[in-house]
């Protein structure tokens, strides 16, 4: 059994797979890590920027960061009420693009950062990153609107939000 910082047992299938994977990699570890780090920093910055732009466009009534759900920013018109809140984001497309981009960048960052690693820890972290990223992508594709509740798509939004 190996840990994240140990080399797999010599001659094991895992060792051969890991060694073969490392020989095929076009980017060196030293060039992958900065790319992964930049993606990991860019992801939340782009998300917050998308949220700020979408929130600023919501003027009647103004978006309230304390009261309103962030998911409301991704709900396009017509104006409706759901979950006790008004929903109609003038720039829903910006917020939904922010959710999707955030999720994809998190997965890409994890792939760059973890590609040099072998073992269960790296696989577990990659699985967590994929689940997290997929959740954000689901939020972007399935806004949490009244229509989504009525036609059953809310299941995908709820799954993404969890």
C-alpha cells in the first residue's frame, strides 16, 4: 500500500501504470504546477466577478447579498417568485457562465496539480474536484427557478448545490 508521497511498490501494476503515465506527459511537473495554481486562483476570482456583475444588474428590487440566494442570480425572466424571493436576473447568463466556468476551472486546476501524483490520495482528491466542479456546472445549466420546480429540473440544481 502506498501513500501520496511514496513510490508504489516496484513491479506492481499501479507502479507500471504510474511510470507509463509520467513518461507520456508532455508538460514537466515544474510547468504543470504553476498552471494548476493559476487556474485554482482564477476560478474563484472569475466566479466572484460574475456574481458581482449579475448582482449589480439586479436593480428592482436591488439584489441583497444577505437575503437573496445566489442561485437567484442565474434565473432568467420573466419575473417570478419562488422560495419566498423574487427571481429575475437581468444578467442570468453572466451568472450561469460564472458557475460553469468556475466548475470547469476547478477540475482543470486539480488535473494540473494532481497529474504528477500517484496513489489513492490523488485519485480521491481528483474525484472530489470532479464532483465539486460538476456541481457548479449543474448550477449553471439548471437554474433554481419556479419553472424548474414545476417541471422537475430542480433535482439537478439541488444536486449541484449540495
